[in-house]
C-alpha cells in the first residue's frame, strides 16, 4: 500500500511539473493559436542535456505580427522579450509598432525580440527590436531609399537608422540641402555619410564626410574636420547614404 501511495505521489508531482510546459498539443493545450509554439519559461530540470533544446519551425519576419490580446500575468507578461524565431525572409519588418515593434532589416537566420523593461499591464511592443542571434543574420541591411533601423546602437544607446537620399545639387557649392529627405525632420545626429555621383560626368569616387550639419535648417556642409576645410560639391545628381540617430 505504501508503494502504491508513493507511486501516486510521484505521478501527481510529474503531472504538476509537466503542466508548467505549455505547448499546442499535450500535456497542456493552453496557448493554441498563439505566437509561441512552446512556452517552457517556467520549466527547470537539473540535467543540462535533457529538455533544453528546441527544433525551430520557420517564419517570415517581414510579415510577422505579435498577438497581444492574450497577454496577461500568466501568459507572455514580458511582452515577448527574448522571443526567438528562425527567419527565412530578406527585407524589412512591418511598420505597425503596436504589433511588430521597430522596423529593422532582416535576412535568413535566428533572431530574438529585444523588448526589455516591459511588464503587464503597462507594457507594449513599440520599442521592441528584432536582433540577429546567428552569424547569418548579423550583416548590415541592404541599401534602400526607405528608412530602416539597422539594429545597431550608437554610443549613446540610440538606434542607428540608414537610408539613401537621391539628391540633385543645382549649383556647385559645399552646402547640401536635406529638406527633401523625408526623415530629415527627425535626425538628431548624422554619424555616417557617403556621397556617390550617379553620373560619371558629375565626378568620380566618394565624398565620405560632412563637416557639419545644421539640424534646424536641415543643411549639411561637405568637407572634413581636418583643418576645418569645406569641399564644393559639383552640380549634378547624387545618391547620399546616411546613417543617423533620432
């Protein structure tokens, strides 16, 4: 009788233990049709090689959206901070911050969702960012005339954005007018600039520096810090690759 009692206690304790693992099939079908395919955040064992690995399905982060209706103290209360996926797509994530976080460039590889400091019920996804977990997803984003979050941080911990500004220089002058560049209104600091002639007649090579940038008037001066020298930019058409913070 004692053996039966002890066996019953063992079985019941095992059921309680495994009930902490939430999956879309047995033993606990409690997150069906939600974003995670497995929630084992409360599951712990003492053996390092048992119950610690996941075989990931594939997803497309360019169309991915988080579901927020079921967030509560017991489900996804950290607003998906640390959520890991294997992405198969190349492009940019969606622009709906409420369900997709910040727009970043992605390519095939493992990514995790970085969304620290969030908790139910006041948390949100707005500042969450998909970041590469593997080398395959660690390269820089493709160049685009649409602003993208590079997934990198500047020294002040602000997000670094990148975009290509197609620009016509009407006269030869060191001044570049950025008022036609849509993100210019939000630029706080330009941290990288490359000015590339579209036509060989407009010059060769790449001008890699802005000597200064006036945030109020949205105008930059081409040149270098060495000797405080400005450089006249010949009239013509250019593609300006900008990296900046907001």
